[in-house]
């Protein structure tokens, strides 16, 4: 086998492996999508049916029973609100740690990440009681605060990695021109990091959109986002797969479309720390 | 002066008008069961009848509902004004003063509610939740398969007879399994079924000193019989099946028999979701050494948390949703076959209902034969047929369920599973200060 042939074979094998992984990851979403067009009986049939007469009944039932727009609006407000708030806190934090590191900066970063290792349920009761006492139960503000705290460590870490890759010489040049640290951050670092900040923000939005644990525990009728709407379609006594799939499809649709448009930034955001 | 008086009168009138139209909004937490969703659909009728009360609905998955309402009620958050709770929670929460007693005065006709259901939702004679629908357990079987196999299935057959019938109907090559039973771990899943089965083998959860009895011969006999039966004549992967999985199997025509909640009868006879709708027969649950506690008793009920600020409006709603008039309203909209059952004697006395629901007689017989206050052969200190109404039971029942599910899957022997479960239960009861 010549070198060119070997290369070709390698390309084919890598392509095949990538397609297999991509299809494996995509399959559950595809199955959810087609199940949403089945009747409950078709949804449970063994062997599973791939060809059937599609019905829109599940979607109309979901529309009839749940206020989809209200849930979607709650998801939009909490995801974007929490992301903006988290970025406002994380940008100065990451900036100071990247450009003015102290002796304990690494420890602080590790400590921040360690908070993500605590299972959320471990702090459920204190957070529930605090939310009750501050009137934040079943409120969008309550969820925004929780989502912000939840994603802050990841956002700080991502921005920190991004800022660290910026050439220090540019900042030195700005300093020579008389820029203060504040000017450096606003006028030099931020314009250079728009891509990194955008991809960090996108990831945060996706994480907030998909969050279910706190949404289910801290909301009732007013602030419940789409994840709470999906959960309401699971039934202890009765078939529900088709209706649940329809609710999930409706809940996923906005973020999938959003992700589709922003996939370039997302991929960049997820890989920019990996090539050092 | 005149204009001042006029202004004052105008203000008073508009204030009175505002008060007259002041709305009370109540939030209702519920599970996604067919009857509950129907109640949500019919709620505009309630708002028409009581224009000063507006209803808000929160539908949750059963586990999440339990967790949320427990948090809400234990912390006095007052997020919900009406909550859907089960027969397990009602007496425990009633005893702690977490629930408002149900207002049964006037034309509510509390005497019409089935006595066993009323008893299960009460503490010290006071009803703390109003039953929305009730259920027991019974045998659902395929008449065609039984006939083909030459077996008969009747009320209160012995477990041996059921095993023989399962063996005769079992035809795995053609995708038909003799019997489908719950195997998924959970106090409300496999242990609901197995507790009732163990009762009929003469077992009990606790003796009169609250000591767990899971290592008794009665428990061992029951669980060994169950594991053997399901392994020989049950569907593959039975340790992962609960109500919905077995419902799917039965409706697909893959089970000869299924012993589960009576509410399933309306699903398996519904041609829209069952391939075997016209071939199903019903019989009372089997027994081994006693008929006591052989079939369970459960009710989904509406309770009013003591922390609510809208108790009066909540009472009005609960009385409406659990009244005879509501049952009639459902019948007017969807027919008598779709009404919530297992709550009121008058439903079963209605000839239109008995005509529409082929399972009515079997269901009433099953519910009436279950007595939560006397469900074990040997005396026991707890209330409940398939559970013990004490706060510790959820954890004890679920741990035992996990052990038994493991034994069913073949990962440990039955005796070992019961010993571990008993040790864990003993530790929890000791920690809780029972002895």
C-alpha cells in the first residue's frame, strides 16, 4: 500500500468513525422527533415502528394543556438574564486573574471549580428555605440568581483561559500610552475577546435552557420554564411517550435552531482551551 | 360640600364594586393522570359557577410532585392551595397538622364516599383529603388465551392456580408471557404489589413492637414464589417493569395475565390504546393462606395545606371536584365510561355507569374488600394495605424494593436480599426511636 493510499484509507476510517459517533448522538433526538408524530399505541409498539401515518394530535394536546409560550418566555428570560448577569461578574474576575495573578489565583480557580463537584441536591434545603424567606420561590429572578451561581465557575474558567491566550505585549503597549487597568479591560481586552465571550455566553445559555433540577424544585405556576413543562407529561398511570416526545420536541426546537445558527462560535468556545 | 359627598359616594361604590369582583386565585398541584387532566379541562365550568375564584394548575411528575409538595408543606411555603396527595400521605400529614380537614358539611354527602377509601384518608376520624379517584388491585387476563390453554381464572384463586394458569398460557416463542407483574424497585412500584401478595402469604411489615419482619418465613415464601413465577413465566427484563411498562406489554397482547391497579381496566379495554380491548376478563386478586390484604387500596386525593392563605376558596374547589355533581359533569362531557371511579357508592349504583364500565363490579368488590386498618393475618400496628403509613416507610419500602428487584434480576439470592432489607429497616426504625 502506497503512502497516498494509506492516507486515503485513514481519511475514510476517520470519516466513518465521525459519522458513526454523530449518528449515535443524533439518534435519540431523531427518535424523540418521530415519536412525537405517533399515537400512544404506536409509540410503545414492539418492534418499534419506523413507518407510520403521522399525526399532529400530540402537538395539539400539548398546546391545549400547557401554555407553551409562557414556559418558553420564562426559559428565554431566565437563560439570557442569568447569562448576562454571570458575564458581568465573570469578565472582571477572569480579567484580574489572567492579567494580575496573585499567589492564590490558581487555588481560587480550583476552589471555584470544586463547587461544581457538590451534588446540587446537597444544598436543596438551604436554598429552598432562603428562596422562601426572600420571596424568590416561583419567581424568574430567583431562577436567574441560581442559574448565575450555577454557571459562574465554568464561565470564569472559560474566560480565564481565553484572556490568558491574549498577547501581554498589547496590554503593555496600552499601558505605555497611559491606559488604566479599567481602560485596558474595556478598550483593549474586551474588543479582542468578543469571540470568546460570545461562545462562553452561548454555552451558558444552552446550560441554563436545559437545567431541570432547580427549575422543578423552585418553581410552580408562574416561573416554570420549558423543562418543567416537559416533566409534567410523565405519568405514573397511563401511556405518555408520544405526548412527552411532542412536549420535548417543542421545548428543544428553539435552542436547537439557536445552536444551529451559532454552531461556529459554540465549537470555537468548546475547543479554544484545547490547542495550547 | 355637595360635590364632596358625591365624590365620597362614588368612591364607596367603586370600592364595593372592586371588592365584589376581587378574585381569589388558587394554585393546584397535580399529577399527569388521565382523570386529573380531565379535571383541568373542565375547570372553566368551576370558574363559571364561582366567578370570584380563578384556578392555576401545576402538573408535575409523580416523584417531583411528592418532593415539591413535601417541601412546600414541611416549610410552610404556601406555594400551593390544593395539592394532589395519596392515601399514604393523608393520615401522616393530617396527624402533624399540615393539612386542613376537608369540609364535609352540607350537601357534600360524605356518607356516599366508599368507607374503606374514607378510612384510609382520615386520621382519628377526621378526613384530611377528599378522594378524587380510588383504586385497588385485581387480575386482568386474556379470556382468549385462557380458553386456548384450557384454564379458568376466577375470583380469589390460589397463587398456585395462578402459577399453573401462567404456565399454561406462557408461549414466549410467539411473544406471549404467562404473567406480567411489577418488578421495578420502589415503595410505590414493586413493593405495592409485593406487600399485598405478602399479606396473603400471612406476612406483615412490622410486629406490634415495630420490629421489621422481613426475614419471617411468610415473607420468604412470598418473595421466593414471586421471583420463581416471574422468572419462569414473566417477560424478559421484568425487574425494570412497573405499571406503564406492563400496561404497554398487556395492550400489545404480550401478557396472559396482569395483576395491577384497577384503574388499568379502563385502559386495557379502550380500543384506542389496546390491541386486546375486547378480550380482557377481570377477577379478584389471588391469595395464599389468607384473603386479608390480598389486594391493595389507594386513592389520589385533594388536600389543602394548612399554610394556604386561600383556605375558603380551596375548600370550595375541593368540594366541587370530588362531588357527585362533578362525576355527572364528566359523564355529560365524555360518557359514563370515563368518570373517575373508586370514590362514591352512588357512581356504582348508577345503571348507566355499570353499563358503560365492564369492570365496575370487579373494581367495587376489590375496593370494598380492602381494609387499611386490618390488612394482615397477624396483628400489626400500622394503617395501610400495601404500605405502612409512617414517615419512615418510603425509605424502608424503597430499599426493600431495590433488594427484591436485585433478587429478581438474579444478582443475589432471595433470603440474602430480605436479610439486607431487614437490617436496613431495623437501623432506620431504631434511629427514628421506635425502640
